[in-house]
C-alpha cells in the first residue's frame, strides 16, 4: 500500500502513481537530516524520512516513516515507525546516543 501526506501532514492512501509523483515533488518527505564529522574524520549521518510505503511486515499500523543511521557512508542501522512523532523522537534518541559515542572515541 502507498501513502502520501495530506495538508495536515497525515498519511492518506494513494495509488502507486500518486505516491511516485508526490515523492518526487514534495519536500515534506524529509523530516530531519543531520550530518557531522567525528574527531577521527568519519562522517556521521542520521536521516528520518516519510517513506509512504507499507511493506506489510507488521500486521498492526503501517510503518511509514524511517530513521536511518550512516557511519562512514554505510548504512549501519534503520528503524521504521508508525507515526511522525515516534520517528522524530527516535531520531533525537539516535542523535543523543551517537554524540555520546563520539565523545568516547
């Protein structure tokens, strides 16, 4: 199933074509992206986006948002969320944890 965000940033069902056009043209798909360089020169990147695709992995609510962590340009972790609020909260948690690790390095 495919979804786009309505005028209130709530997901609504869409056709594959509607979703593809929305994804190409609507910047709201990017919720939050933060990038920094660790003291050892390794790039850190945390990205939280609206995917708009229900993979049907979970029989509960669709997981339409994703937080991904890249270290040195490689995807190291990703988690999908059922709401915008949960996605943003998890993004903050990842930032806190990664910055704590940076201080230890």
